[in-house]
């Protein structure tokens, strides 16, 4: 998957979460969990775009770590919505899977960048 495709994929993930949060029942718990999910899920694409404009490999690694963290956090909030009986597991199954795939792809990118850095700078401790 190339940069453009991953940008679109993370953007679509955010949009799907926006639609989900919009459809949640109204209530205190739903509002709090929905806001947390909305913040983390929409942050995934924004931070990936930022990583694509990084000024250095270290900057890119740092920004990709944020993408990983936010995507994983999004999966957590989705799981909590299910555990709190706000939504059914079936309703968010595809979103949870997509969040997990985004985490996995981001981790793979981080590992690749780190291994390239070690090759280019064998004295690096990263």
C-alpha cells in the first residue's frame, strides 16, 4: 500500500467513526465514549499526514508512533462501547478490524524505518 492509499484509508476510518458516533444514542456515557473515540480516530489520519511531511527520519518515527497509539486507542474505545452495551459487537466489528490493521501496518512501517536507520547508522542505539 502506498502513501496516498494509506492516507485515504486512515481518512475513511475517521469518517466511518464520525458516522458511528453520530448514530450513538444520546446519554452521558455515550457522549463521553463517543467523544473519546472521535478524537482518537480522527487523529489517526491527521497524524499520518503529518508523518508524511516529516523533516527527518526521527520526526517520522515519532509521528508514526502517534498514529499507532491513536489507532490502538480507537480500537479500545470501540471495545468499550461494546462492553458497555452501547453498540453491538457486530455493528463495530469491521471498524475494530480496520483499526487493528492500521495499527499493524503502522508498526510494520516503524520497524522498517528503524531497520533502515540501523543499516545506515550502525552506531545508532535505536
